[in-house]
C-alpha cells in the first residue's frame, strides 16, 4: 500500500511511474523500493527527429528517503552495449551498485538511452538488414535468408541525441525532487555521455564518477558534414559476451560465473526482440560521437572521480590517465583498480569501487584525498 502511494505521488509530480518491492538478494533488501519511471523526450535521434520517445528510468531508494525527498540524487549512465538497469542493478548477492548507493543514503536512478533496454528503440533497429554484413551472417537462414542491403545505412543514434535524452531526464529528476543538481555515474561510453553533458551544463551536475570512460582527446569538435555509410546497430551473443570478458581476466577468481549468468539473463530480458534472433542476442545502436575532447574536457570543472581497471582491454588505462591529465577540475582523483577489467562493477573488487564512489559522491574524497592518483584492490 505504501509503495502504491509513493507511485501515485510521483505520477502527480509529472512522470509515469510504478513501484514494486526490491528484487535485491541483500539481507536488508526490504528497506529498498524500486520505482519505474518513463520520461518523455522530443527525440533528436536522426531516424526519428522530432518524434516523441519514452526513456526508461529505474529508481532504487529507501522508502523513507523518497518520502523525505531531501537526499542527494545519483543518475547512472550506461555504456555502448549494456542497458543501465542491467549494468548497475545486477540481481546477484551484493553486486547491485544502485542498491549499494541507495543504502548509503542516495536517491538512485538509472536511464536507458534511446535504443536500449526498455526505452523506445528506433524502428530501424528491428530490421536485421541494418547490421553489418559480418553480423548478418549469424542470423542466416533463420532470421534472414541471406545477406541483405541496409534500409538505414547510418549510425542509429549520436552523442547529441544522447545528450538530448540526458537533458530530459535531468530536468525530470530536478523537478521531481526539487533539486538544483544531480550527481552522475558513467561507464565506458557513459563517460562521453555524462561527462559531455556535465561540461555543457555544469550548473546542473554536482559530482561525476566515471568508470573506464571512453575518452578521445583528439575527437572532432562537432559532427561530420556528411555521414559515412555505417551499420545502424550491432548485436552480441552470450558466447561473444563471455569471450570478451574472459580476454580481460588477469588474476585468480576475478569474476564469479553466477554473476556473469545473472548479467546475461537480465540482458536478454531487457531485449525481447533480440532474444528471438538466432541464439538470443542483445541489440544496441551504433552511436556516432564527437565533442568530448581536449578542448571540452579542459574547461570542465565538475569534481570527478575516474576509475581504470588494471586489465581493461576495451578502454585502456592509458586513456583514462589522459583524461585525468586533461580534466580542468581542481578536484579530480584517479583510481587504478587492481584485479579488474572493463566490467569492474561485476567482479571481485566491486565493493572497493562502490565504497569509493559513495565517499566521493558524499564528500568529494576517497580515503580522505581530493586529488591525485591511488592504487586500490591490489594484493586482494
């Protein structure tokens, strides 16, 4: 009854919302509530510019904090392949980063960008002909009889459409909670998404946590004058998902297969169309990027915690070091996280990462430090 009341209050404040009890396996999970929001946005996605889209936003918080309405807000922003509720709310043991921060006193949200998870997907993503020729081969002859020309030979989304999505969600959360600023946590391509948004709207963002941020200091300032032909989207199978993770294992017991399987099963649940393609895949839009480069980053003054996994082979630690060097903020800290890959939040040192993020978002420090670099998780 209490959760239904919370949902009705939230809906009255301007959003479509429903509430359920938490699915976390943590021993005190009964203290958390899960609320599902759908935020409407006027789309900037190239194939659906100007149309209305819905963005799926998941909230995890202690019910008393929602009713009080005065706790700091955290918004999780996902990377290039994995939707946010899959990446940050893993239903296994204590691997939900969202739940950890909710228990630490934050009102925690995650957003699926257009083209991901339970958010609106551009219709061009329903056509397997819009995969690359190599990826099409995996779906012959059951999904498509043979290789076929694309009906939309361009990336399905852009960094500008992502920033437009984030703007709609940030405004929704600020109005919902009567807050001036929110905090952002970004992973991988979530780095340019969250970091780029913060650079353009510093008055709205309190602090940043960026795990394996995909930084390119030489990226162009703006979009190209002409878009080169490219696949609109990509897919990943369970076999590809596991192989990509295994190539980044560099220490004993780096990850638990139970967690890996939980991530994959929730990945398929978030994409019921992709689950019917071949062996079952997750689909993700190809995103054309620009702008989050040396010029933009050097002017960014938002306090930022950067985290690089020791064994990350998707975003090399050297690129995160470049971001640290270029970032204009006087309050910046870089953690070199041992025994960790690109998927650090799903691995053995995840609680080190979670605790560091909670301290940074609360006080702007990790182990009391506001600046510099530190190694954590080595020798565990």
